[in-house]
């Protein structure tokens, strides 16, 4: 890989985990397997960029609720991601005004870089998921599913 991971989103919120199967319970014994199954690694064949998202419930939401790949154009996704990354990073710099456990890490997203469709698609959908789950607003646009 020519470049190291340019941006990483890692949000582990074990306290807010929900079981996908109502018969299962989450305890310390299966915590590692939950985090493993809810880790989404996005690598683009088109570029040398990667995102790692660790968020309980996101992978299932992405597969069952999000619009399918190809629904949005890459340009549309890049525009929305640029807006939401800017808001995210501003909130990351203001831990006294915004919950620092939600905005733990800064996202290094350069609008002049072509990250490829898959990276932009999954980053955008993570932002939609994040806004819906935590009742946050990262742009003037309502999260669309």
C-alpha cells in the first residue's frame, strides 16, 4: 500500500450495542465476536485508501437498509461527504460543546483526492447511520435512506 490509512473512523460504543437476534444477549464473553462482525473495512481497488469502521449495527444496517451501490453518483457522494466531514471535524475540535465520545477522531478527507466509489459510498452511509442512530445533524440535509 503506497499510502498509510488516510482516515480511520473508529467508534466503539459497547454500551449501546443491540442484539441482531432477539434471543441472543450481549455479554463480555461474546463482545469480541460482536466487534469483529461489526467491523467494516473498505478498501478501494481504484485507489490505495482504506476506511475502518467499528460500529455495532452498522454492517447490518448497510446490508439491509441503505440504498444499494450505484444509487448515488460518485460526485454526489463526494459533495455530501465533504460537507459532513467538515462538520464532523469542527465538532471533533470542540469537545466541550459536542459529545467527545461521538466525535473521537478527526477524519482526513481531501476533496481533491479520488477515493473511489466504494469508499465514498460507505463513508456517506456511515454518516447517514450515525445521524439517525445518535440523532445528530451533520449538514442542512436530512439523512436520506
